[in-house]
C-alpha cells in the first residue's frame, strides 16, 4: 500500500509474513505515528528511536485480543 501525505513524503506498508499479527499491527501504528509526531519515515530503524521502538514493542498490546 502506498500513501502520500501531502507534504511530498511517501509512506508504504508491506506485510511481513514472518511476524505475528500483533507485531505487524504495532509496526503499522508506529509508522502512522511517524507522520503524527513528525518523525522520519521508518523511524523504528533510526538509532535515535531504537530504544523507544523496543519499549513500544515490549509494552502491553493496545489492540483487542480476540
């Protein structure tokens, strides 16, 4: 999926079949927050955000468990 946010930034999501649905959902949410918080795209790979992303993954799930 390709998304343009109006400021000449292009973001995308490609599902990773090697991840759980929870981890994939968290990565999608983190990526959406990249736009909201004006972080660099794919900030989870940026050294300045590595610790924050690791904590985000370790936190209790924000998604409904079915």
